[in-house]
C-alpha cells in the first residue's frame, strides 16, 4: 500500500498497481451462522434458513440480513429486520 495520510494506491501480488481513494480492512469475524447452528437453526451453504416471516426452524429465533443470503445490502437487512421485529411483537 502506498500513501501518506491515506492509502492512495495498492499493489497486487502480480505487480498490478491500482489507484484508490481508500481501503476497507476486513479481518476475520465470528460468523453468525455458527452461532445459529449452535442454537439448532437449520443452515444451507453458510446462510440461515428462514421463512417469509424471517422465522428459523427454532421457535422464537429470527434471522435477517446478510446471514439469510441473497442480496447483501443494507436495505435488504433493514427490510428483513423490520419484518422479524414485527413478527416477534405479534407473537408475544
Ligand atoms: C466493504 C463493504 C462495503 C459495503 N458497502 C455497502 C454499500 O455501499 N451499500 C450497502 O447497502 N451495503 C454495503 N455493504 C453490505 C452491508 O454492509 C451489509 O449488507 C449489511 O451490513 C448487513 O447487515 P447485517 O446486520 O445483516 O450484518 P452486519 O452488519 O455484518 O452485522 C452483523 C453483526 O453481528 C455480529 N455477530 C456475528 N456473529 C456474532 C456472534 N456469534 N456473536 C456476536 N455477534 C456476532 C457481527 O460482529 C456484526 O456486528 C458493504 C459491505 C462491505 C463488507
């Protein structure tokens, strides 16, 4: 990486250089699917299986956002979170 106060250029392993306005550093994080599996939730290819109400197979356990797969965007996570929240309230 090259730059003074911020990264202005990166060099790939093959020597290719790419100009950039900045970089995201993404180190490994705990996967939510591992946690869900421990709770007994069914998963498929690292995504938690949910129905249209964002319910997992475990009663009272909901999943939403990236962990349910599909479009990995904030808008989808917020939409599914709203559904899960409302469904949880209805169930109380
Ligand atoms: C570099 C980058 C750029 C992006 N840019 C955009 C963009 O421009 N627009 C856009 O719409 N989307 C963008 N996204 C995608 C967006 O960030 C995700 O879709 C969104 O954050 C998903 O929200 P989420 O709540 O499902 O998951 P997350 O935001 O990942 O939140 C999940 C949280 O759960 C925590 N967690 C997981 N497992 C455990 C556990 N076992 N115990 C405790 N905590 C746990 C995690 O630490 C994390 O804080 C980008 C993603 C990346 C990586």
